[in-house]
C-alpha cells in the first residue's frame, strides 16, 4: 500500500531538504526523495550545492588559497617556507571528506526532524489535487501519496553545442572539482561565478588559466565599479581574460582546442590540457514526468510558478533552481521554507531585493540590492559613499587591502538601496547590509552604529559615513 504524507519533497538540495525540515517542524508528515549517491551507492543528499558546488568549491578555494599564501604571503610575515609542494590527491580527499560530513549532517537532520528519506529518483505517477502519487525509483521501488508536493529538482550544467562534457578533458562543475593533477594549461569558457571560482583555484595551484567570455562587459550583474576593480585584480593575478569572444568549434583529443573569434572578429585558437565549460545551468525537469500530470513549464523549461512558488497544479509547489530567479542555494532555501510555511497555512515570504550575491574569489565580491547603473537607468536620485580597505586598520594587519565598500542610498530618504563590496571577507560583511536593508535602514543608521575596532566591518560604517561626506579615517 502507498505510504501517505502531507508533503513529499522531490529533491534534497538546499531548496528541498530545507523545505522538508521546515514542513516537518510545522507538524506535517513529510518525506524527501533524493537520488544523489556516493561512488559506492550510498545516499548523498544536499544536491549540487553540497556534492559538486558551494561546499566542495569552498573547500578547494580554501586549500588553494592556503597554498598561495604559503608561497607568496608568508615571507612578509617573517615566515619562511622551504620545499613547498602541493598534494592534489590529499586536497581532493579533504574536499570529499567535507562533502561527506555535510551529506551525513543532512541525513542526521532528517532523522532528528522525523523527515522520511527515500533514496531514488522521484517522479509524478498520477493522482490529482490532494492525493498526488510519487514514484520513487529506488531499491525497492515505492509509491508515495502526497497531499502536497514540493518540486526542488535543481539544475544541471549547460554544455556548449558540439562539446559534450566527458569530465576528462571537457569539464563541468563536477569535473572542475576533481582534476587529479594541476593542468599546465586550463581553459575556461564563461567568466561567471563557476568560471572565476574554479579558474582561481587552479591558477593558485599553478595552472596557466585562460578565460573566454562571450559578453563584452565583465561581470555584467555586478556594480560596474566593482566589476572594473575585479577585472584589474584578476588580470594582475594572472587570469588571462578575453571578453566579447565567440566560441566556435571545440576539438578534444590528446588536449582540447577551442576555436573562437576575438572581440575584433579575428579567428583565434586556444589549446589547453583541460577545458572547464561554465556557461550557466538548465533546470532539471527531465524524468519528473511533468507532462503526464500537466505540470506547466515556462518557455525556458523552468517549472512555471507564481510569486508564492505555486505551480499550475493544485497543491504542487516548486522552489530553487528549477524555477525562475537567481540560481543561488540561499534563494532556494528561502523559497523552500516559504513554501512549507504556506502549506502549513502560514505566511511565507521571500524578499528578492535582499538576496545577497557572493563570488568566492580572492578578493571576494559580494553585493545586495541595486547597482549604481541600475539606479541611473531607473532615474532614481541616489548618493554614493565609498571606503577603501587600504584605509582599514584590520585589513592592513591582515595584509589584504584590495578593494572597497560602496553604499548607495536614496537621495531624499537616505534609505539604503544597495551595498557592494570587493575585498577581504566580503561574503561575511554583506550580512550587515542585508539586515540593514531588510529593516529599511538608512545609511545614517549604519554610520551611527558602533562597530568593533579593529575590524573589517568598520569599512561598512565608514562607507555609510561617506554617503554623508564625513568619513573619519580617510
Ligand atoms: P553564470 O551565469 O554565472 O556565468 C556564465 C557566463 O558564461 C556568463 O558570463 C555568460 O555570458 C557566459 N557565456 C554563456 N555562453 C557562453 C559562450 N557560448 N561562450 C562564452 N561565454 C559564455 O553561470 P555559471 O558560472 O555556470 O554558474 C551557474 C550558476 O551557478 C549561476 O547561476 C551561479 O549564480 C551559480 N553559482 C553560484 C555560486 C555562488 O553563489 N558563489 C558559485 C557557483 C555557481
């Protein structure tokens, strides 16, 4: 007999597993179905983020940064390192261990919160409002019945036409995290988040990295001033960046040859030992059996949802990468919680204006709210205030003074409209800006708050003071 649940979540990534936990906390009988498995077939919930995204990439970013510091930054501190070398196998082993700890953490949380976990691919097997049948293609195969379904099936890397991923020479995000030895020449297609993070990892470890980007502007979604600074710093670090290119044929044999037209339209070719293709992701709807139950997809293949993550089918919800909006783990989590709350009759809420963006390069880049160019385009009167880490005592002591904090505040009300950071610990500093914006703070509010000294957070206060042309340390 089918097992019956109030909520069945399909997908155990950050959107799905968090939705399942929240639903269970709210007293709903909840199951989560996830098919990801370890090399030896064990369940590995956590989705792309935990298995081949956020978590392992941060592990390798940390390892490679430690190596770079030991090689280039320690001597300034009076620390001499002799015979420095990289053990890539150990680095990858550590990364895999960090991932496994996270997989196990999620399984533990399911147990603790009484979420029933099913290992296998989940798909619609029929049913109607209030009683959807979900097939789990696991061992054994089971059918669950659900009053509510939350689809959280995530996304997959988009391949270049004519250059399928083999994860030996042409790598997706998964392959980029598992290169067994440092390639001498590494090519990256797409100067987005994955390209910059993975390009940084392998450059720090010694690879010669060339990035080919289709758009003429670097990091188009970021504030232009931040993007300019980032391009300058990354180029100084040795990432060879070619913008405005048109990638043509890719031929893989002993190595990989990429033919492309440069920004002047001139034919060029790049030969590399490995090629990472990071040109965005596509939603995972294959295998959901969406058509059989009439689940509507939009014109780009995402599950179509309204502002509350409701699909066209009664009691069927969808969250995270498989629906519109930024493909960010924390956006998926927020939508997962909100969907669970709505199912429980509460008021879930996701504020798209205060979703932070972070790129974990060095320096880190983080922002929330509007960019300066967006405010100009929208004709909003604003005031900007900026403070460089060069003038921050803690940054000097750290030996990491690249970049700045920039506040954008409404010209009349002083309400904070956007905060942009490039510099040390930007990923942590941005949280203050998110809180401030959620509470509709003005830049003066931040300027009048006591910030610990010495700390990087003082750069936030000083940038807020700069909006009113009254910085103290510059
Ligand atoms: P992305 O959307 O960040 O960047 C893709 C880049 O590839 C863009 O700059 C685009 O113009 C370029 N591109 C597209 N087609 C191209 C072509 N044919 N030739 C050359 N360039 C081309 O996508 P990415 O880096 O693959 O990441 C996928 C998703 O994962 C993103 O939505 C990203 O936000 C998310 N992610 C987030 C992270 C974070 O929050 N730190 C880390 C890694 C991924």
